[in-house]
């Protein structure tokens, strides 16, 4: 599964969401508590669309998302009332091991994933996190060459990829 996220500025992608939450005209602490509550009733891999006009919400959401494993997939700044944020709850595929290589250059993500996969048991899943756009092709080629299964890829609004690879 690949979740569509970023596109050209004039094009808004069609993102399938499972629940919608509208939070307008609120004061501090902003929409985060309501978003947290809405996500509690959802399952991992589902998408929540949040419409809000809260100033500074985008920055708050990115900080919150980094600490909660609920990435912001896309921000629609063309929404008629404020912004629409598409938030993925958790991981679409449960991972046994996670390796975060966001700040490492290519081919480091594939090299670290390869090393970890060697120590994992058959059937286990690795989540590889990287901001390297070239990793999309590199991971695909590597997975095919070693007969692992690429369960899917997600990309968040800031260009961070999450690969789910089953050994």
C-alpha cells in the first residue's frame, strides 16, 4: 500500500480517510487533545482528516506526530475553512523492529536494514524510516533481490518514507 501524500501545489490528492474531525474557533491548547481522542477509536493504518482554523496548528501537529507515531500525511491548504490535515494512525503493518535513518544519506538506509534483517526471524517485519527519496528505488531493488516482501510504503507531508518489509 502506498499512501498518496505530496503533489504539485495546485493539485490536491484524493486521500481516502476513515473519519473526519472539524475543530473551528477553539482556544489553547488547540486541537491536539481532540485529535488524540478521535484517534483512540480508530485502528492502526486508518486516516483521520482534521479541519481546523487554529493558528500554529501545523507546527504543533508535526511536533506531536514525531512523538506519537501518527504521521501527518498531507496538509491541504486550499480547504475552504482553515486547513485539512490527514493523519495516519500508527503503522498500517505491525513491525517487530524499527530502524530510523532519517538523517543518514543513501545508501545507508538499505545497508542498515540489510544488517538488521539478517538477525531477524522469517515472518518478522522491519519498519525502515528514511528521508532519502532515492531509497524508494533502492529498497525495491534490494527486497526483490533477496526475496523479502515489501508490504507497503507510506510517505508523510515532509517527505519521510516508512517501508514495511517482511522477511
